[in-house]
C-alpha cells in the first residue's frame, strides 16, 4: 500500500511547518550523500595507484568532476539560502507563496541534482569502482539511496503546486 501524506486538522499550521522542514532536512541528507560520494571519489583519484592508471588532466575527467561539483554546490547554495530565509521569516509568512515556492524548488532541485552528481561520478570511475557492490566508494549504494529522492513526496506534485503558486504571485516575489 502506498504511503499517504499525513493529514492534519482543518486550519492547522502543521502543513506550513511539517513539509518545509522535511524538505530542508531531506535536502540536507541528499546533499551529504552526494558530497560524501564526491569526497570518496577524489580520494580514490588522488591515490598513488589511480594516479598511475589515470590521466588526471584528462578533459573528460575534469569536466565530469566539474559537473558533479557544480551540482553539489548548487544544492548547497539553495539549501543555505532556504535555511536562512526560514530562520528570518516571521511565523505568519512561513505559509506564503514565496517561501513555499523556494522550499519546494529546493526539494525538487536537490532530489534531481544529487543523484545526477553521483551518476556523473559513476561514469567517471567506471564499473569497477563505481557500480559494483561492496566497493569502498559505495557509489552504487549512494545512487540507489538517492534514486528515491524524487519519489519521496513526488516532484511532479511539487511542480503542480509551484505552478499554481506562481500564478498567484504575479509580482514574482523572491524569498
């Protein structure tokens, strides 16, 4: 049986607190998983054995590292910004469209970019290090864990909500 979102009493402020904090928390977890995967990959690439086997100046290697890092940095910047906005917002504004648009976009972006970063790392190091189980890098496990991110409170549902909220915010108020 599929999981159902929690139901709250009519007029409750819980949805204004529960979902945004969940989006912040999950995004931080996904970011940590992707950043950890990048860190482990960099340690592998810098090891004496790998430095003998690989050209660390390869344009393909450098481009893939750059893309993975860019994805991770993007999520970190959004998470940091959203956390700062949450802390500075008065309670009455935490249910407003600008805040909801931001936190929903954070969740969607983190759930797409973190797995994409790890997938980029798997492409970089190849099957032996990247996708076989029980390898020290653990990239296969990280990708599997991150794959559920877009399904955990579905991204399609959040895009629909953000589309509706965007129609209400004609001034395009940024949080």
